């Protein structure tokens, strides 16, 4: 299926925005590694979510808002 837009452009936007929002490995890397390694059940709703994942969601929703 061909997309009417460049997915690579959106991916680059999300990644750039991720860093613009302030994620750095110095600030959040240890927490993110700890949250991932202590997650025993991937689908449980009671696990800690990586901070980086939250930043990705913010950037993703910004893309959706711009497309809508």
C-alpha cells in the first residue's frame, strides 16, 4: 500500500521532537533501563512506563494533530 505522505518524514519529526522535549540519556536513561528490565509482564497495566516512551507518545500525538 502506498502512502500519500512520507513515513520517514514523520519518523524524523517524532525523533527530533522527542529530543526537543528534553529526553536525554543523562536525565532518563537509567530510569528507562530500570523500568524496562523490571517489567515481568509486558501487558500488565501496573508496570512503570519508560519516560522515553511518554515523550514518543507526545510527539506522535503532535503529528496526529497536525495531520487532522
